[in-house]
C-alpha cells in the first residue's frame, strides 16, 4: 500500500486525550520527530508509518496538522523469568497527534516514553470536562471517585453504577469525594470521561482518520465555548486553580496512599522491586519498606539557605519532603532515588517518580477546607459550614475528667476494670443498657467493647492520651473504628474465632486476671446466637461510640469556631486534622448506616 492508503486504512475510535497549549501556535516538526523517537525507543526495525505535520483542511477557514507513527516492538512475556529466544511477544503501537492552534489531541496505543512531551501542555480543566457533556437531560450511568479524607482507614476509592445515579444517589457527603471517571448518556450516545488524564471516549463505531479529526474539532469547539454551570456534579469536591492559590498554601500534613501500587501488584503490572547501588541491583520487599508511610504524616516548614523546605516527619526516610512546584506538588528524597520498580512494560521508575506520576498522596493545609489530590487543588465547600453538625456527635461526660489510663491496673485477683480507667467508665456507664456486654479488646478485635440489646449493636472504641488535641491519638481511634465498620454486620464464619476469644478471661501485660470477657449475659454461645438474631432485624440500629479523654467539647467548639472565623491559635494544625478525621468518620458511618457518637470531657 501507498502511504495515503495506509493512513486511510487505519481505524480510530473516538477516544483521545485533549490538552490545552500554554501558548498559541502549532508544534514544530522537530519536536514531533523527537517525541516519536522517544515513544519508539523499543521498536524493532523501521517505522511502519511515520508521517510528520501533514496539513488537513477542516473547512474553508480552518485547518490543522496531524502526525502519525506506527511501529513494531517486542517484549518479554510476563509469565517467564528470564528471556528465552523465540518467546518474545510482538506487538504494534501507534501515536497520532492532531495539532490545533490552541489545543492538542492525542490518540495512542501501547505508547510510553512521552511524559516529558506531555508536561508541555495542560490537561483540560476539570470543570470544563464535566460541563461540556452534561445538561438537564443527561443521565449519569457510572461514577468512579476518590476519597479526599486524610484518615488512613477510610475507603479510598468507590465506584457506583446505575441507570441514572442522579435519581438514586444521595448527595450527602459527596463534597469529600473527588471524581475520577464518569460515564454519561446523552441523546448522541454514551461518553466516558477520565478527568485525571483528560481523556474523552465516545462509545460508538470505529472511524477513519478524517472522521476522527472532525470529531476532535467538534470537541475543541465545545471546550472553547464552555460556560460554567451548576449540575448534579457540583455536589462533589470543588476544584480550584492550584497555580493561582500556590503562594497562599501552607502544607501541614500528608497521607501517602498505596492503593494504586497495590492495584498494580494485583494486576501483575509490577515485575520486580530493587535498590540500585552503583552498577549492582538488590531485590527488596517494597511493601515492607513503605508500610510505615501509609498514615497521616506531619509536614514541618524549615528555612534552609533562604528557601522554605517542607519536610515530612517520619522515622525512616529523614530527607523525605514535598515541593510546591508552579503547577503541581511532588515528593522528593535523595535516599529513595535508588529504590525502583519495574513495570510489565519494561519501564523502570524510581518509586517517588511512580508516586508523583500516579499522585499517590493527599496534602492538607492550614486553610482547613483545602486538599491537594490527583494533581489538583480541591475545596470541601461544606467542611467549615458543617462544624455545628459535627459537634452534635460529641457527648460530654464529667467522669472523663478523672480517668488516669485506658485500661487501669491489673492484678491476678482483678474481676473488673478499675473505675479510674476508660474501660471502667465504659462498663459502669453503658453496660446497664445492654442484654449482652463483651470485652473484645486485644487479638483481632472488632472493638474494645461490644454491646447488644433488642434495638442495637454498638461498638465502643476507647483511647487515653495524657495531652489535649492529640491529632495522632484521634487518628488511631478513628482508624480502629473505620476498619471495623463492616463487622457491625458480621458473617457467620467469624463466630468460631469469637466464641473461643470471648470464652477466656482477660490477660494483659503478662498478667492473667479473673476479668471475664463476657461482662454481662447468660453465656458466650447465647451472646452469639443473640447477635445472629439481631442481624435479621430490619430496623436494627448500628452504633459506633468513641470514648476519649484528650478532647474537651467546650474547648473543641471554641477552637473550631476560631478556625471558621480564620483566627490564629496554638493548636490550629492539630484541630484542622481532627476536623478532617471527624468528617471522614461521619461519612464512613453514614455509608454503612451507622450512628456515630464521641464521648469526651465537658
């Protein structure tokens, strides 16, 4: 075939990445040639097709340039360890650029190595993508979202699907979620939008290059004609322009998320992890190395040589920090520069490059309603306005002023927890309301105490801290509560383990006491049968109650009001984190239909 015949024979879906140029003008032929070279470093033989900057007339007044390359490459299959001659997988790859004056459209398959090229362009704004394909008649068939809450035990990702989610999805709590992908249905068909990567995929028949260019032109015209409007999607977190806000941002904490890394392990995309030492490579268990980082870490501002450094406090990587770049926030560490992963595409990344590219972290600031995630800055528009509602979950108890420990002192003859402990307070205050009351502390606990009665199943989580406004202590107890929400409706296979555990007497600090784990009730077997019966009640209430001594409701209310009024105070950063943790727990409990209360000092 001649070149033109080859081009006309290529079939393209209406599926492409759309970008905005920072400067008006067409891309140079030299840059395109260099980009195609980077994209085809693994190619075998010559390009099968390599056309650069071909002029295409759209109509009498408009034209674009297109460039397209097709090549063949080989790779080692993922199911063998060492390369074997003749066992190579042969694949084809293509990249197609449609060059508008102000925008760039890219269609590609099996292409890597063009990240530096893509950095020259801006993804289409979140608001634009979510608006140009939605109107009053649009139905929302699928939503994929990330939780921007900073609790390490909160549900990080969620995907929902329905005929029209607009009709059956409650908007309560959606302001703390960031949209990643959505599928909408309009009169002209279904369209999938990937907001992180600025990709638009129109479901339908495959077309030739001319039709693909015309479709791209239509989308560009929609982008240019964009006008802001409110819709169902306005209920989600509000995106802000990071570049405009950057100089006013003061980061205070970061949560490094490993969910993307875990997903790539599950999908067998990660072939190996290793440390580079000179010319030598040493295998390493990267999950073990990173395990200590998957919790909220404090960021400290330090001035060095007249430059502010934002250092991440942790016990193992002392030079870990973040950089507030002109367009994005990135992780940095010389110590981690040699820790690498190799993906199944034979691409090797330093781990921080991987985290920065996948944006596997969430940053919070001293502006309490702002969060950086997915390479964008977001605002939880309802966080501060919900303060009065959040305070209603706090129940003051004078007795918590006088507790001196979480579990008290233990002796061999002990039959109850001491009155000056939080455990003692919980049993003395709440046990009378229950038919069965169980101490589930230690081992694979669901809660420190579990209460059962005809109306409800309640999990009590206790935490003592000899300080005020401890964000780290609050994070610990929030995490304990969130990770056990599913156990409010336990499965039958969990009961044998619980029966064995609850039948024992309490042992702590190597002291075997006479404290029975069944604190109230006729017997362990009866308690389990009672719980199984409660599960069948359609109106059974599920409750989660945190019991803490390190927060005073009156003092918290005072600090939260100061936060809302933009006043400075000593515990500002800690209170911001506590506010986010409260929001996270309230949202998590709402999703599983559980009530949440926090018992604290007056």
